[in-house]
C-alpha cells in the first residue's frame, strides 16, 4: 500500500465502521428532530468520509442519544445483516 493513500484508507475504514455501528444501533433519519446531525447510516458514512474531522466527533457525541431513543425498538434488517 502506498503511504500517500494511508489516510484515505483509514477514513474509508472508519466511515464504514460508523455506518455499520449506526445501522446496528438503529439510527434512522428523523429521530433527532431539529438536529443538524439527524442522518441515516448512509448519511453518517458520507459525512465521515468527506468531512471526517467534523462528522466523526459529531457521531460519537450523538451516538448515546440514538441508543437512548432506540433502546426499546427492535429493528429487523433481514436474515443477512
């Protein structure tokens, strides 16, 4: 792997992990009404990929709020998720 692309690969991997985690805890657009960071899992992915220094800390700050909202909600994604 070329060292020039190491930062890009790290951002891609972390963005994929954020998307996976957001989907796992049941993040859905529209749950945090009035919030600038009310995004779907794919929205968090693209935000973390394109504006990593802004969206990764924002996700880590909003994550407990999403978990609290979804603690009693079971989301079925299908047999392969």
